[in-house]
């Protein structure tokens, strides 16, 4: 792993849909598997150093040869763009919908 990557795999309640999100177990959980939303809390992965704390809304998808599906999110508060690797239990219907969107 990169030196600027802090491993944090913790439960949380999604601020978008209210789903109780469990730990991922094999990597870091950074978004809700139901609605794919996240929270803008990191400057570097896992550091919790971001002061914005806005809601990150999924707006697109990239397919990476090494990482697989990568969800592209935009912060509703500050407009920052973030990328997060999709998890095995993510809502595949939403991932498919994201693959045909071009909103960024």
C-alpha cells in the first residue's frame, strides 16, 4: 500500500439513505454499498483530515485494469471529485447505471 494510505475499515450509517453499513472485512469500506454515496472526510485515503464533510454523490464510473470498477463521486458541498474502488457487495444495478452516465 502507499505510504499516504491509512487502513480504516469501520461500520457507519449512510447519511444519504440511512443504511447501517458493516465493515468490509478485506479492505477499507469508504462508501455505502446500497446507494454508493460517501462522505468527504479524507484528504488522503483513511486520514480523516478533510474539513469539508460534505456528501459525496456518485456521478460516474471508470473501469481500471487493476482495480476493476472505480466509482467517481462529486462532493455536494465543495465540488471535489473523488474516486473509490467498488466493493464486492456494492449495488450492481447502480454501478451499471453509473457506467452509462456522463455527468462530470
